[in-house]
C-alpha cells in the first residue's frame, strides 16, 4: 500500500515538474518563437535532465548496494573526475563530438580499476572500507591533471570548465538520444540481474555458498553503473549528491522495500528531483542560469548532513 502511494505521488510530482520545466513563462503556443523555445530548447533540456537524474541515481544505488557504503557515489569514487578528464583530453586532441563519451567511458573505467587496485593494496582484501578514500585520492589527482590541461590549452578548454558545474542549458536532441540508448540498455541489464544482486546483499560467503560468482557479478554491475555515469558526465558535466542522497533517503524511509521496488523509486524520484533542480536554477535568478549541480548541492548537503547526524540513532 505504502509503495503504491509513493509511486503515484512521485509520478504526479514528476508530471508537475515536467510541465513547469516546459511551460513556465513560455507565452502563447500559437507564436512561432514560443514553439521554437518549447521544442528546440526546453524539450531537450527537460529530457536530458530527466535521463541524467535517473542514471545518476540508479548508479548511486548500485554503488551503495554493492559496496555497502552509504557514501559510495560516482562523485566520491572519483569516476566523475575520470570522465571529466577523458572529455578534456578529447577536446584537446580535437576528437569528433561523437567520440566524446567513448573517452569519458574509458577514463571512468580506468578510474574504477585504479580505485579498486589501490584499495586492494591498502586493505589487503576485497575493496570495501577504503574505497571512498581511494576514490577521493584518485579524483583529486585527475582534477589536478585537468587543471594542467586547462592552463596549457586555454583556448580549447574554456568550455571544459563548465563540466565542473554540470547543467543542461546546452542540451540537444542528439545528446538525449545517446544518453537514452545507453541508459535503457543498462537498466534492462540491471533489472535482469536483480536476483543476483539480492544474493550479494546476503554477504559474500553466503552468496558464494548459494553458487553465485560474487566477484564477477560485482564487477559487472560496477561496470554498468560506471558506463551510465561516464556517458552522462560526458554530455552534462559533473553532478554530485543526487546519487548519494536519494538512495539513502529511500532506504531510510522504508527499509522493507524490495530491491526492485527501490530501483523503481530511485528512477522516478531521481528524474523528478533533477528536473525540478534544473527548473529552479533557470528561474531563481532569471535571466541568469544556475547549473542544476549547484541547486542539488544547496539542497543535498543539508539532507546529507541530517542523514549522517541521525545514522547512529537509527542504528540504535
């Protein structure tokens, strides 16, 4: 009952968010300029925000579920920094726009491998407890490399600075198409692996005793979540907190939701929050545009602080 009510409520909020994003101050629809703004500017922007919210939230849920760490996210694991560095190198090398996500994915996957390897060395075991520390270290290193690229290629790298503050003001339909194809493909795989991911939640030893190849399944899901993150970052830029906060909130509010139910809620809520954040950023200081990442930081940091402050009380 609670699950059905939550789904209906958030679908209604999503519809309201989409309508606000598309129609706010648009003017008469029989006007050619209004139609152009709606279909060529606002529609791809809304769709890109929706897909990015879905992808980053579901990726955050997978990272937190597999690593059993509420702070696990593409941002804290350094994957976003790796994807940004890959995009920056692609710009410097003059690579065609269509290959931008390929560079982003390669560097994100490379970052994941580096983080897992570094954690394995530090912890001398399966990388869980020190993953966040390793991710922050690798992310800081890649940010330093990116800064060097910006210094020596200022004429080419001016736009890459925008990647540090992800937003959707330059969204185009071709970007929406690429993100949508990758996201749908990855979601199909993740939903088909729900039963195996559930076994992982029982613990490594118990999952192995039930015949599950723990390491293979873990790396496959991490790989898929990394691809989703990399493609979104390649076109949108770095957006933090949404993949960290929303999965925690869902687990905190209703712990008895099954994994599949949590994934559906993360998809709907993540998309809704991202569309709302983009809309708020576009109107709060009109005509200036505030990137969605800034709005999410302003909203997400207090919520994350509350979750951390009350974590011990919940456990008790």
